[in-house]
C-alpha cells in the first residue's frame, strides 16, 4: 500500500509543475542605399549608325580630311559627330546630273572596317529630359579656291530616321527630308520635346548601306559652268537647349 500511495503523490506533483517558455533569438535593423547623378561634361564617342550601342564606340573616317574628323563638343548637351559629305570625282557634262554622297566609313569597336549611313549624333547628359533642338546650315554654295561658284547646285538629305539605344522617348519632331539652303538659312534636323531625348541619338540618312548610298544627293544643273578643279563648302550644326514645336 505504501508503494502505491507513493506513486500517486509523485504523479500529482509532476502535473502541477509549470512549463518554462522558450525565448526566440534574432533582431531587425534598417539601413540605406543611395546614389546621386550629375550632368556629364565629358565628350561622347560616336557610335555605330546601324547599331547605336554606347558600349561599342566607333572611329569615323572623314573622306574630305585625312586629319579629321573634328572632335565632338563637350557635354552635357553635345554634338558628338557629323559626317562630311563626299560626292567623289565626276566628269563634266552639260546635262543636269544628280550625284550621291559616299557612305560613312568607320572602324568598329574591334577596329574592323565598316560602312553605314551618313549621320549626325547628339547626346543629352543633363539629366533633366527637358528637350533640345538640332539644326544645320550650309555656309554658302560650293566654290573653287579661286571663288568660282557651282551655281544653283542643291543638296538634299533624304530617308532620315532616328536611331538610339536610350529608353527615353525619341525626339518626336524630325525632318525625314531636308533641302539645304546654299545661302545659309538654318534647317531643322530634329527636336526633342519636354520628356524626350535623354541619352544619345543619331539622325541617319538611310537605315542600311544600300539605302544610304542614295539618300544624300547633290543636283547640279546642266547649264552651270563647271571648272576642272575641286569645289568645297562647309556646314554648321547648331544644338540648343530649347525644344522646337512640331
């Protein structure tokens, strides 16, 4: 009997003992991440007019100047490059003729020789997406070193289109065809509106080598006197920070 009572007493004590709670280890803490951008004043390299990847810059060849091309302007809003127009050596004729500018030659990122459309390149690294306008003007008619003028000659830039790798909206105001004024009046090329045009943009004439070969023309009337010598002109590309409405 004593043994049985002892068993009951021990069981009763175990049932009445409280169970200790288990505490969990760990903690929570907050930290920050931050980056600040500023306008980039460095020049931007020209890119491939057929595949405008900023990671793969090119080295353009200027057919009119063995020491060229001219370097691009400094940022943050810059003209990085504009093709020179080379119409080759042509036979004198008394008929009206149309000559085409040769395509743009360049060395790609691997130093391989390539060709593509003639183009002008603009970069907006201001970080505002506030728009800009690009214009061009021809600084007078083609002339010889003796100031003999190629009277009534006319340059036309056709098949213009914008190319970019930027995710910003493309310039919405573009001129697919431009007839240059040999007297120096400015012609609109392209304009980014507010909320457009951040990054690098090319206006190219022709979107392939074949199209580019007949996209920039020089028409010379048959009645114009031609001398057996070289004729030259220049162009000025003008970039402003003010959008031009369509």
